[in-house]
C-alpha cells in the first residue's frame, strides 16, 4: 500500500500540481513538498511525497565501494 | 549502475556460501515486488527472505473492521476506504459483505477524493478508514489541514495508523531469527534512513533501505549480506531517501497526530506503535482509541505468527484448505501485499 | 414529435417500438435479410458452423477508441475467428434503460454497422427490450461463422510451439478505467475485429495450433487456462511482453499488473517454431498487428504451469485473475 511512483511536475497551481507519468497526468497535492515545473517527484495517494534527486548512481557506487572494502 | 554491476551482484548472491542469512522485508510493497520479480530464485540457499508485518491492511485488528462495518450501516454515513480493506474479514464478515447488504462504503485511490464527496452530500457524514504507515500519515495530516481550514463539518476519521520502528524493535527484542532487514523504502522517504540507526546499532543488524524495482532489491539484499553482523544502515534508494527524510511532512504529522499504543492483528499491543489524532482534533475521530479487541473469524488462523515471520504461510493449517483467495480467513490472504496470498500465488 | 429519450413506451411492442427499430436499427444495419423483418433470418451457408454469443455491459457506453456498439461486434467476431472460422452473421439483442438518449442509441447503432462492415459480417436479426433504469444500455450479440475444417484450440498446442502476441497489452482496460478515475490520459481502447490477421494466417502455410483473444482477466488468465487445457508449461519472457510506457505507468499508478489487464483487439497465437517468423510477418502486415511479438514458448515441463522470466532474470508463476471489484470493462 506504500506504493509511490516517480513522475515529472508539469505545472503548479496553488496547493496542487499536475504530474506526468509517461503521458498519464494526475493532479497531486503539494502541501508536503515545494515543487516547480520540471521537478521529478514521488507521488503517493494523490500527494507529492518527495522530490527525487539525480545523484543516485554516484551514491550507490560509493556505497558499493565501501561494502567492497569490508568484504 | 551498469549491467556488469548487476551481473556481479547476481553472481555474488547466487554463489554466497557463508553463514545462513534470514532477511526480513518489513514492507508489503517489497513483499509484492520480491514475488513479482522472482527474487527468491536468484539467491543462494543460504539466503532466505521472510516477510514481516508491513502490509497495513493485514495488521489491522478485527475490531477495526467490525467498527467500519457498523459505521457503514448507520443512517446518513458513508465509509470511504482504499480497495483492499473492503475484503478483509473482521470477526464476523467483511465490509464488502456489509456493502452488498445495504451498507455504504466507497473505494477511492486518493484520500482527497473524500473532499468532493463531502461537498456533494452535506447531510452525510463521510468516514475515512485511515490505515497506513508513516508514508500515508502525512497525506491524512494534509487532508486534515484542508478540512480544518475550510471548516468542513461532515468528514471524520477512523484511524489505524502504525509506525515501523516500534514494531521492528518489538520483533527484534522478541528474539526474531533475522540477520538483516530490508528497510521500507517509502516509509524512509518520510522518516529518513537515520530513523533506523538506533535499531541497527542496538541489535547489531544491517538495514538496507531499498526501492521497489528488481534491481533495487537485489542491490539491497547483496549489501545486507555483505554487511552481515554489522549494526549499520545503508541507503540503496538515495534518489528518494535522505538521512533526515521529509521534515515538512514529519512536522505536519506531529501537528495532528501523537504516538500511542496500538493493537496489531495477531500480534498484540505494541507500545508507542500507533498514531492517534491529538486532543485538539479529537472531534474528527470516530472512536479509534477504543478498538482493543482482535478476534479472528477463524480461531485457527495463524496470521499473527506469519506477520512476525515466525512461521511460513504453508505452516498454517488453514493455508490452501479453509483459507484461499476466494474465501480468505485472515487478512494475509486478502491483500495483494499479504504474505499468504504472495506464497499462494507462487505454488 | 420525435422523442429524445427512451421511455417505457419504446418497449411496448407497439408503434413506438416499431418506430425505434425502423428509425434506428433497420436503417443502420440495412441489408436484405434483416429487411424481410420476419421472425427469424434464413441465411445461406454450408459446412461446419461456428456459433458463439457474448453480452456487453461496459460502463461508460462511449470511451476513447470505441463504444459499446463496436465492442459488441468485435467481441463476437473475434470469438468466431479464434476457432479459425470465417465470421458471417450476427444477431443483436438490446436491453435499453429508460432515460437513454435516442441520439446515443443512434451513434451506437451506427458504430455497430461500421464495425460489422469492417469485419465483413451482416447483422441479420435483432431484438429490443426496454427496462426501467437510468439511461443504461446492454447488448447481446450472437455470431455464426463457417469453420475451415481445421482443428484449432488449446488441445492442439505442442511442446516447442512459440507464443505470439498480436500487439500491446492492457489498452482497452486502461482506456475504460481512465474514463472513471481522475487520471488524464489519451490511452485509447484497442477494440478491433481481428479478421484481417486471422485470415492472413488461415490462408498461409503457417500451422496454427491455437488462438485466443485477450479479454477480461488479461493475458495471464487466458494463458493459464490454455496451459491447463493443453497439459503443458508456458514460459514467458517479461522483457518481450509488448506494453507501452504509458500503459505501464498507468498500471503503476493504480497498482495493476499489465498481465491481468483486458484487451479487446489482441490475441495470443501458438504456432510451431519453424512457422514463427512467417506468422509474425503476416500479423504485422495486417490491420491492428503492427506490434506483434514472440513472447514465450511451450515446453513439456509441469502440466498447466505458466512461468514468467522476469526482467532481472528471476522466475515467477502466474495464475488466473482472482478477486473482484474490477469495473465493467466489456
């Protein structure tokens, strides 16, 4: 039930935003996160839960290096 | 990460021949994703995945369902819920059965849909069945914010909100045979990966915060296996999870909810593991605190042990006999994220 | 004055009923057999007869990519085709609810007529009843086709066969759901008669062992049923399943699995491996078959199992769709 899907903010309007998921558009509440058009966000139960960040790959590489060091 | 990196992770997980690792995932969406991606078959026999109490619908006690059924049958009321809850058995039946017999219950995909329903029928009281974990609590808090601000009079909540760290603590303190945990990714989006640090350190267990794709899960399991015996929290979902989480969401939850002792289906009361409406907004509550009983429809149902990871679904005498997806006896056979339904579908 | 909504008078069997039939159905479906307006239609035909019937209760009546009328022709035509039969005649029974707009009924009849023409079938008999209600409409169609003397069905499937899918999964189901939920999408129903691709296969040298159209319950459900009937194992590759990113994300939003989403213009075909390339070529060259793909194969293995190799290389078994609460999609 904690399903959340990443989408892209298309437009913002007061307390909600239109978020695009590969061509499907949904209106989501933005009261939990400040968002702007173009932001990649995670939407859960009609609500933007968090902004997604880009540095994923770099951080995972770093984590894996650390794990490699401990065996 | 590259295809080579994934191939290396898969090779390592298949070849692992170290001490046995029993890894618990405490998120129902992870349970569903593990099945959907066929993860168990990619692991060495020394690595076993076990599902925990992470399906919010499954851990809801029978009293809660009974109360929803009673509310759905009252004059001028309508219960509003997420879909799975309609089919969960209470002590005597399901909300779906009550609906078919003339009760009023509507299914929605977003709690905010209740606003339009309440506006369209001012004479009806709409009661949201607010189940969920830390991921969903901020959504209810935001909804409450709007209800309070707009002075909407005909919306109420029956809450069964639960929090993850206390139940993980209770399982570990109870001596669960687990050597690592896949931490719930979307709960961590809200509360932050650091929230699991005290548990990792206290029980010297590796926690891997994971996303929901097959690749996410394989990376996290690999990381947990490699960190065996260490009390550490690793974040394998950094694109969405930060150490501190969504502070704005946490603050909003704290504005309207406070922790309290909560009853988990088949497990019992776990201190401080629930979220309840604060005294200032008690007027929106439909008696959530009073739900203290848990009487399974079928006394032989062993959902509680399944939810604790103490037994496998196949070890329950009702599994595949009296309890099937068409005639579920316990909540774990109802939800798409339920441990019993997941196993049933794989055999 | 012409009435704009259906009333109980339209179901009287008297003048209003006759006016409705003459003004809408006889006009739209115009053909010499129907024009006789006798108690039953007498039609020419010889050989083995294929017969099928299906009822349509979809809500809403009109959706992106089609309407209940087009659906009611496609569903029955496709069922005839799946046994290798050439569809020829349809009958249609209408149950109209009071309050239905006459204009909507006209559009639906016109859509049925156009789809019947596309599929090469003639609507030769019909019936209309009116019940009290809220503007709804239900259609039953029965179809007659002539079998080509070929044995086509799940019992003919052999180990080593490949499983071909004629196009993308889930589009009809997603189109219907989007009409009712607050998801703004242009996903259109794939509702279509599969006459051209089936005829292409039937008139070629391809040996077709089985065909099944993918309707309620989705690909997973029809394959599981066929695997059980054939006593064989079907192995699918998730990475080969044709699903558009739009439908994939639509499913993600609602927690649905494309394998269990209904189509109304797609089929699964089982052919020997040696005929697979030619079958794919023929389907892709036909109307509605551009995205055809090989999605798996058949093995002796465990009887009745459908196994999916997932994108990360894992394996999971799939079963028929269970549960309820799904809206009316056909």
